[in-house]
C-alpha cells in the first residue's frame, strides 16, 4: 500500500513545499531539479519516496511507490522548525503547541498553511 498525503518536498536549502496529492507534486516539481537531487520527498508518515523523471522530449516528474526509508522523527523536526519560522498569524498552532505537536498534527498544519 502506498503512503498517503499530504506530501512534502524539502529543498536542499531548507524550503518545504506541501502537496495534497502526488499528482499535485508531479505537476509542480521541475524535472531538472529532480535530476539534480534538489529535493527529498516525504509522505506525511515520514516515508521518503523516490522521485524519478520519465520521457525524452517531454520530461515528467514521477513520485514512485519506492520507499527509501522511514524518517518520521527527521520530518517531524523539519516541519516543526519550518512552522516556527512562519508568522504566527499564518498558522493555527500556537508556539507552545508546536513544541509538543505530533507528526500528523505538524503535517496537517503545514498543509493547511500552504493552502491559504
């Protein structure tokens, strides 16, 4: 069974992009960036999924079902750090709630914030 969303692309520079579906990510991520390993791609449970590029004349990004590992604690800490850097008025979780929020809560919060 493949992991469910939301999904997160984390740039090498630290930016995090949230996606409701794999198809959203596939249409937004650029093939050249995937080829250059600019992103790590995670499901909400911390599973890191492999990104690939298909096609010759028209390249397209594909989020595969291949799980590279489960990095729930790392994803939790990255989401928490990213949300702390976001203005408080853009999120529902307070600063104190961020400190104890679970990975599912942090994933939902970032997905909500990105949708606004």
